[in-house]
């Protein structure tokens, strides 16, 4: 693939900028386990995850909010299991490397 002339390097991002504007790869790995995930609403996370549907999402910098999500998860194991499975489905639908790569290649 002749992509050398189609890639423009615009510089590096520091760790805070990546967290602010990106979707953490590790989060995708956690979601793929099918276990419920509790996460803070930062960066691109709210673009993909919905609180109480496919993850437990707490407010940023709010310890009480995170603790409440932990409590919600632990107090209803059936709902937690359902949310975990929905998170897993999202990962395989939205982050499937075969489909995402095909979309990128064929949209060029």
C-alpha cells in the first residue's frame, strides 16, 4: 500500500491529551470480557458507552458517583451480567478490526 505520502504526522500528544480525546484501548479489552465495566465519563467514552446499558459510567472527579456505580453493579448481579454482555457486544460490533479496517480502506 502506497500510504507514505498520505500520512501526515502532526506531532505527539501527551498522556492527558490522549485520555481527554480518545477511547482507551484497555477499556475495549475490559469490555470484551463480557464482565460489567465501571468507568468515568471522559474523552470519547460517552460516544460509545451508555450508563446502565453497556457500562456503568460515573461523573469525572466524583468519588461518590464512582462509589454509587460500584454499589449499583454489586447490588444487582443479574443486571450487571446483562450490562457486561451488552458491553461485549458493543466491542465486537464497533471495534471489530476486520470491519473497521475494511471501512477505512474502502472509504479512501
